[in-house]
C-alpha cells in the first residue's frame, strides 16, 4: 500500500487495550478503528471495510464467537485474528478451524508479533478478494447473472453492483420502465451476504393507498374491516434479507413518512399494534421518474431520498445500448426455448436489422415480448420477418392521402415497379429523407429500402416511369 499498511478493526471491551494497541498500530502505519463489542464491530464494518479484524472472544452484548459466526454467515472475506488469554489456546484453535479465523495471539500482545501477523493477514485477504473478483469476471463474460450486455453503460452497472452488493447500504435504482430494475435488485441481493435470506419485491404503484401500509408493516387482527387475523408485513417477511420497493415515488406521502422512520430505527409496528418488532432488512428502491422531477413534484420526500440514496444506479434505455441487442436476443431465445419447448436457433439478418431500427419504447420488456411471440411462431430453426410484429403506433403516417397530395399522377399502363418507386420517393420527402424512418413507415427493412432506392435510381435513367404533375420522371433518391 502507498499510504498505509492496511486497515485494522480492533474489537475488545478493554478500553486501555484498545488505546494502547491502537497507538502502536498507528505508529506502524496501520489505519485503525475500534469497537467495544461484536455488535459495534458489525455496524462499523457496514461503512468501514477493514483489511483485518482483531477481536477478543469474551465480550458483553455480542462476543467474538458470534461476531466471527456472523461474518462467516455474510460471506465476509475479511481475515480475523483472535486475541486469547493464557490457557485458552485450545479454544482459540477451535475457533480457527470452525469459524475460519486467520490465526490467534495470546495476551499480552507483543507488538512485533502482531505486526508480522497483520502484514500476512492483509496479504491473505487481498488474495481472497482477487480470487473472488476473478471468479465474478469469468462468470460474467457476457453479463452479470441474469443481466446481459457488454456495452460501456452496462459495464458501469456491473461495476457498481459488485461494489455495492457486499454492504448493507441502500441503493436507489433509476431508469425507464422495462430496463430491468428488479433484475438489478436481485443481482445486488444474490451477490450480497444476505443471498441465502429472503428477497421480497413490492410494486408500490400496484397497491391501493389504503393497503400499502398493511402490506409493508403488517397488521393485527381487527385492525380494519376484513383483517380477520394477524399478518406480518413485507419488512418482517424480508427480515435478514432484502426488500425491494419498486416505483417508490408512487408511494403515498404518509407511507413514505412511516417508511423513513422504520429505516432509521430498524423497528416496525404493525397496524393496531403497540409493540415494535426489530427488523434487519436491506432496502433497495427503484423509480422510473427522473429524481429531480420526483422531488420537484413532491412525489418523493427529500429526507427519504437522502436516506435511500447511499448508492444511485442508473439504467439506460435499450435504444442507447443497441450493441447489446444480439446478446440479448441470444439469451432470450435460449430461455424461451426452455420455457416453450421450442428449438429456435437463430434470427435472419433482415430481422436483426429491423430490430435495430426499432425505437423500443418498452425497452428490454418489449424486446422479450417480441421475441417470445416470434419464438412461438417460428417454433424451430430461424426467426424470419413474418414472425416479427412490432408496435407501429409510434410510426408516423402521412398527414394526407397520396391521392389528394398533388404530388403524384397515376396513369393506366404504368408498371408496379414505377409506382413503387414514386411512393418510396414521396415517403422519403415526407420524413425529410431519414431512410430508417421511411423504412418503418413503409413496413420494410432498411436494407430492402436501400435496394429499392438503388433500383429506382437506375430506372430514372430510362424514359419510363410514373410522372409527377410537371411531367418529370419520379425518383427515389
């Protein structure tokens, strides 16, 4: 390390020992934090990642045994050195073998021995983290878990997920509808120390105002009409795990106020109950509203925003990461084949080109629906243009029928090819020669349009063709 030899968390209920060891380690260029018991140590580790934990075994409130057990449960890779009194060597060795402690030191601690052991433990921790990082990189060559894409914006998303996942800090996920905010929340949970505990997702926009508090906090029997029995809320159901609050800006302000209190006090009170129940829940939240708009329009309390916004993770619309489209399509086809017992293997190049031209207002969710329909229709082999149906409600149509536009005069005896060339030309004029938009209006691929334009330009050099009102041959350039 450049500025220090490592970050050490000292855990002991002996204040003089903490002071003396802390001073020695600081002189030896270690960065030191202290905790008086295991509970304070766990709280400190949430925001202060240590390279090594040095802990006593016998402490009030939460002892060293429970601290190490909890670190192991959370898959925390921080090496731990156990401090033990004279005659407790067997107990210390037992902790090393059963709870994955790095090593032990007898009290009184010899500074030279402590420094040597800490130096090796810091290096050991680095190797563990590098191995874990390498495994994550190998597992995510085309994405991260259920997230797919190699685009720079998705790489930024993966990087932030990996940094945020090991902590218990809140994450606020933003992005348009259909971009995969819940998938991101599930990845944060999967890569966290809480992965073996519940993941509970709540769509705040789908719950009536009168039920959202009961859904989140639970209720007692008789709390309201229809409450025939006690029911725990989502906070209690997610205890020890992760609670994902989707569309947080659609939650009523009264419920946001109570949510803020639960986040600050880590206790929840069911409706009509006088008892507060302690909960240990990591809260992830998402919104499709721009945060500045949600705050300006009083859709999100400012104090709740600051409480949730420890990390902000923004997802981009699909149209801004089209380089990921082939990977997304391949991943979707694989999962849809399993779901529907189909055997689709590929998509026609013309189909891929057409999908690239689409604006995807519904983002990845719309892409999935499009590919699911196409996979079912194709059933096997190749997905072709006849299997693709896209929402054309956003495609601009000509403002007036061609027959009344004054731009074309159709005469008997003209070939269909000449009529087609003139209509292509008219459409290009309408969309200001934006070929991608013209292809969408005409319902053909960009490649097909370009072929027909080239054919029309060649035909332009002949005497035939549909004439415009000035008697000139119509073109499609």
